[in-house]
């Protein structure tokens, strides 16, 4: 009986890893064109990757509105928003939350950038940022710097949420060859 439990647990773990592997493998590589998207923001406005062409874009995926880590991350982008704009970049956040949830989150924390709703996780999946464990689906904390030509210039998967934006500002300063604001 004990042996059956061990084998069952091992098979479950193997199955979950197998489900997650294609998601990890699907992340675009540095230098590749960023996967296109068209999603609604917190105001119901349809936003397209193409509208950011010609400018740097900080595209960040996050798990859930109103949670501690996601709030810290969003507020770090808010606090460094002017610096990011002075470097010629825009900020856009994406999660699987609803447009209404994004509207409340953005209003509560005075977020000056669009939050896009990806309810089925299609865009998160294209960027290798989707975790789909049967009944639990969410975007992982991944951030991409997309250059003005639409190519992936940098990818981040493990930054401290409270200082996330500081690292982005530092790297944008290097990539844009502009002095730090």
C-alpha cells in the first residue's frame, strides 16, 4: 500500500512537470520579435503591442491584483514611472485578472500605466509566463524589455518585487545609452 502511494505521488509530480514544460520552453529568446497581442486595459480600451513600436516597452506579467508581491511590484513601477518615461519607455502590466479587478487595483494604488486583462492566459503563454496546474492558472512574475523595433532585449524572472523597477531603470539606462534620470 505504501509503495502505491509513493508511485502515485511520483506520477503526479511527473505529470505536473510535463504540463509545465511546454510553457517554460515557449518563452521568446533574446533578440526574437515579441509575440503580438491585443488585450483590454483597465478602462476597456483595446491595446495592441504595435502601438508601442518605436519606443522601449517594459512588459511585465504578474500573478494577481491586490496581493502583496504584485502590489509591491506595481508600486515600484509607479514610483519609478517618471524615470522610465524619461528613458523613452512605456510600462504595461498583464495578468489573468478581469478588467474590473485591474481598474480597482490601478485606482487604489494610483498606477499611471495600463494593466491588461489576459483572462484565458493566451498572451502569458506566448511569453512563457503561464502556470497552468489543472484548476490553478496564473501568470508568473516575468518582465520583458522590448526594444523600439519590437525585439526582446532583456528578460527577468527573479527580481525582488520591491526593487524591480530600479533594476529595469538601470538596464534601460545602459540599453538606451541615456544618462540615468
